[in-house]
């Protein structure tokens, strides 16, 4: 190479031209570009030499201008068609002659540019360019078209995103849903990395992390600001499959007859259903019947959804998959399609309803003296709320003596269970509801009406379990091992109420489920199963299947082994549902406290979580919420204090309080 030679080199991937100025050492050359900037190059960095004449750096722009008129990539296709037929290769010079009938320096350089940029027709071998086979060219063209289409779709998708965020109306494409689901996956599974998501967020100048992706989905309107990520991460189905909806509709269109000669007609009884006002799945009702010998028979009527399904059919398998109705502050996710659960499955006031009815006569102490179980037909008389019943009990309404009779029976039952060793723990519980953007938290009262219903449901569970035990039926029996409670002396040293109950609760072992009877220590019962919520709890539905088949004298639908296997899968799904409920309730509790950061809350110290770190568990009495708090002073169990929220981050699951210390507390601290 000589001084004045025009050469091409690459700078940061871009093609550049410069003129050789002088040699540097034995191998390197110093070249000068059209801007007058010097570059030191090794010969291997030089990608092309323009032969034929010398140049000055100032002549480079005019040279490039002359080259530009020959740059037409489509012209290579003509040359390829000529050369591929004879399988001939070409140099830059022969290509210049073939394309432009000219071998002048600008034309040869134009040919070089076309060939070096070409990815379709030619492949370089040394100083020659070999035409690719026709099949390979076709494949490369297809790949490039696919890539170009992807690029266009990505750009169009990006445009729609920008328009949507700007508040413009956007018509989403079918492919957009899949793309946005990739964003969802990046939020729900932070370990999942997506180049597509990273590039899209970068193009939109957004943080390229899971939180940035979540905020993007919220701004897009794809997710709500309080999207339930716990529910989305779970395996809990939110929507019912189309086939299940079809089966449910057939049940509505052609329901089985309510009148059945095999059912006991109890329509003469006055039936009370007692629930929260918002309850839609009404699965239990209560009655009292005076017998001929002057005694009273309690009737606990439970909804009979099994009349609308068979073991193993679409409705049954879907309910089994869900395992339970999920109750969230924002609403419920039912175990059965809502039209069925709140319609023909429920005990609806004023309508003929099918039920599984438990008739019980108590002895003078509250134990079960006699019982009977029947598939029945009832006609619910009154739909009452807990508040209605409390008011009726308080006023002693003479027109409804049955309510008072049931309440007295419930009190007798409670005392009997106490004599059998039951363990009563009564902690305040906050019920969180979210409607629109409004959050409310109400503390559930342990009222007479709630105690009444609870005792009757426990009674039905005991009777069902005794029936199963007497007839050797495999049922989902529930038991609880005897807890190792603190001694009476230790409990008396603790303040009565929530602090003492909290200490007892810590000692309570988890309840267990099996196919054979077992004692339930917490309830004080030697055998127990749950049968009172078959619309919203699948294990109750299993018990109904088994008991009803035995009442009809038919083979049981589930053997012991089959029942055990089903219970394992159902309890696993139910545990996940409970976890989602707990996480969701905590999220909304923290969000409520975040919105009320200026409010002063009355709190009570329940117990130490880590005493060495002064981390305790407090009860916000007005809300029924138990939360952790760090203390900066000495404090005793049961002490009451006033606190305010100093930091709340529902997404980060973080809450911190500060104590409003009065003079007395300050003196105690010093």
C-alpha cells in the first residue's frame, strides 16, 4: 500500500473511508478520514483498497457521492441469476463489469459494497464471491421475510402500546394477548427472563424489572392497580370451562323433579336460613319440631347439590379441582357455577328445595339422645341475617318462639361440649370488603346468633360422623390431637381475653383428616366430620355422596382407598386456596392502613415474636388485625398503646408502626 491509497475500514461496525498517509512501524499505517481525523490501522483491519489512483482526504465525499448512484441491492439478483446458471464465481471487478459495464474505482467500490452487504445471493470465498444455490437463496429470502414481518409486528405492537398509554382507543390484535401474557409471566415469576419484554420496556423508556413490567401492565389498563398476584400465581381456576357451563345450563333448563317419593316431606316445618346479608350460597337452614311425647327435635337442613350431579361427571370433577369456594375481599370464586350455586343448589326462601336433613333430640345435658338423617324436601320460610336473629333474641319476639328454642339448645350444646373438654378460643376477627376503590374492615362479633349457627353446624357434623362410624362408612372424618396447653396457673398470669386466647392458640395442633373416626379435641367430640357446606367445600360434598348412597341402600360411590386418594388432592388444593385468602386479606389490610396513615389506632400487645429484638405481635382492636411491631421500650403482655402507621407497602408486604408515647409510658421507659 502506498501513500494516497483510498482504503475502507470498520469503526464500531460502521464502514469508513480514509486515505493512507504514512507507515507506522513495520506493519501499521496511519490513515486520515474526510474529517481530518487520524487512525492507526493494521493491514488486517483494512477491508478494501481502491486501486487505480491516489486520493486526498478532502476528495472522499465526492467519491462517495459518485458511488451512491450505483448502490441498488436489487441489481445483485440479476447478476446472481446469470452466474448461478453456470455456477461461476465473480470478483469485485468482474461484478462491476457485469452490473455496470464499467471497472472504474467508484464503480468497483460500489460493487464491493453491494457484495459485502449481501446476505442472500453470494458467499465470499477468498477474493471471489460464489453464487448460492437457488434452494438456499429461497430459504434465506423466507427467513428474512419472516424476520421483517416480526419486526413490523413488533413496531406495530409498540405503537399500539404507546397509543393506549396515551389514552387513545386501541383495537388489540389476537397476537397481542400472547405478548402481554409474557409480560405477566415476568411479573409473576421474577426468575423468568424475556428478551422481548426487556427490549419493549427499554423502547418505552421504562424500568426493565418485574416491578416495571407490573406498573406497565397497570398503566396499560391490562391489570388493575391492585391486581391479585397471589391468585394469579396460584393454580386456582378463576373461570369455568365452557363444557362445565353447558352442563350447568342443562341443569337449569331441565332440572330433576323436586318432588321425590324417596324424600321425607318436611315442608310443614318453619325453616330459618341465617347468614350474612351478602351471602349468596345458602346451604343450611334450621327448624324445631315438637314431638308427640313432648320433646323437641332440632332439624338442621343442609343443601343437597349432589342431586344435580354424579360422581365423576363434569360438575363433580370441576368442583373437585377447585376444592372450595374462595372468599376474597373483592368477591368470591365459587366451587360451582354461580347460576347453580345460588339457584337450584341453594335453600331459597319460599321455594321447594331438596335437602339432607339431620333430626336430633338432645338429652337434658345437651348430648345427642336420638338422631335421624333423611333426604328431604323443605320450603325455607325466612331468610334472616345474623343481626335479625340477634334483634329477635333480644326483643323476645313471641311470634317466633322457634328461634329462642334453637338458641337455648345451642347454649346447652356449648355447655355439653365444654364438659367434654372442648377448647374455646375467641379472637377478634376483621372482615375485609372491597367494593370499587373503597375498603371497609368490620370486626365480627361473637354474637348469640353466630354461636347459635356454629353450634348447630357442629351438631350436624357430629351426627353425620356417628352415622358413618355406626355403619362403618369411609367419610372425610376430621380430628385434632389433644393440645399441650399452658397450665391453668400460667394462663391466669396472663391478661384475660385476646392475650390469653393467643397463648392457647399457639399450642393448638392442626386438625387432621382421615377416612376413620378420630377425636376432635378442640370441639370436644369423639367423632366429627363436616357436612354443612356442600356447595362450597368439596369434602362436605364427598360426605353427602357417601351418606345418601347408604341411606338409599346402594353401593357407596367411593371405596376407602378411592376416598383417601381424592382427599389428598382436595386438601392440597384447599390449602392453596386458604393461603391465597390469607395473603389477599393481608394485602388489603396493609392497603387500608396505608390509606389511613394519619389515624391513631388502639392496640394491645399479644405476645413476643422475637423478644431479644423487641419484636412483638399487636392486635389493632378496632380492626381485628394482628400485625408485627418493633418496640423501643419495655412493654408487658396485655399492655395497651396507641400507634400510627409509619410505613406501609402492600406490594412489598411491609408494615411499620410508631408508638404515640404518653408521659406515663415515657417514665416507665426511663
